[in-house]
C-alpha cells in the first residue's frame, strides 16, 4: 500500500567495475540471519521494514564489512513496463522452469524473448532445484539483461528512465543513475 514499508523481497548489491567496464550484481539471501541495529538478530529482509533503506544499508555494511552509500529501491512489479519499453529480454529457459507452468504463454525451453510479464514471472519462480538461490540467480539475470539492453541503446534507456524514475526510491541524482546504467 502507498507509504507502507514492507520487507525486502530481494536484496542485491550492484557494483560498478570501472576497470573492466562491467556491472556486477550480488544477491544477499533474504533469510540471512544478521544483527539489525536496535532490533537484535533477525532475517536481513526485516531491516528494510524496520528502518527503510538507511537501516538496510547499515545492516549490510555492519554485518558484511561493506561500505555501501547509495541505494535504489524498486518495486519489482514495475519491471514489466521497463522490459516492454526495451523490447523484451532474451533468456535461456530450462525444461524445469517450463514445467512449473509459471511463465504465462511460454511452453518450450531454450532461448526465448520474454515480455515484461513473462520476465517477472520467470524471476519469481521458487520451486525448482536450487530454491531461493536459483530464484535470486534468475532475478540477477533479468536485471543484467536490462542493463545490457540499456548499454546498446542509451537513448531508449533515457526515455525508459524518465518513465520509471517516479517509481524508484533512491538517494542518487538522476545524472548518477544515467551514468550507472550507461557505464
């Protein structure tokens, strides 16, 4: 609901590797048991609910020896619009993922061009070998495909960013976001 702060469904750390000109995504398992300042030991995804992005970042930094300063909080349900504006994403779908029946309108494995709705469904699949770890991998893959498409078509990505920025909670400026996506 509007103005409500819930638990993080997915936690990823994005690292800009300027030496190799790459973006690296690292997933943090949402059930990781950590010390949350002022709340004791709990699942890491509760940090966001307890204190928003500031407490989530502090929790990551203190428990994992990191120095994260910037954040982006994106509602994953806005992903279909982003993906559709970019013309879809190509993903290699396994027989096991097809067998779940969770990707609407998709009935065969192999490399498939997914719509936004299909990519969101793909990223949410839970019940395959690898469980939550495989789910986090699918989420990283979809985001990486978005970044890759953005690099290939910077003008299109700028128009996409104009559409989605109102749905993103961040402490970064618009220029910093453009630089990050287009680096």
